[in-house]
C-alpha cells in the first residue's frame, strides 16, 4: 500500500489520526513549532497521545489531559504555564476553525506564526 493510501497513523498508538482537530502535527504547525517545509516529513500523533502538549489546551470542548512527571504543568512556572495555555489553546481553536474552512495550508497557522514564516522567507 502506498504511503498516501495509509492515511496518517499515530506514532504512539498506531491508530489513524482521522481529524485535523485531533492532530498533534497540525497543532504544532499552527502554533509555529513545525516549519511548513518539514510538515510533510514530520511524524504524526493524536494530540491526546502527546500529553506534554495536550495538557495546555484549556477549552470546555476538549477533555483535560494530564502529563505525569517532570513536564506536568502543575510542576512548572505559573507564568510559563499561562503563556503556554494561551498559545496552545488558541492553536487548537484555530484547528477547529480551519477544519471548517477551505483555505491554503499556509494560512492555517496563527497570524503571528504566518507573519514569522513570511518574514523568514524574505
């Protein structure tokens, strides 16, 4: 079976990542953690399969995730946690928006990320 016929399989659980709103790869892309040039070669996983990132989504529509160990947000600096929650939650909400839109993939990221991508391209 060709890679494109397999869909996007989660590196952690091996199941299909069927929805963009559950894609860790696209969440990281939207918030600027994945460069558009490497998006097609980066590994995929479900957001929930990456609790270190998922724990920062704070939205009534997203069931909370807790990360154990050193990266548990309850063990981290309060200011860092607030900033990370703001960014990651905005990113997840943006994923929910783009799932409903027919826009080019380069327009998926948050506005400040799009601006940074454009700035680097100059």
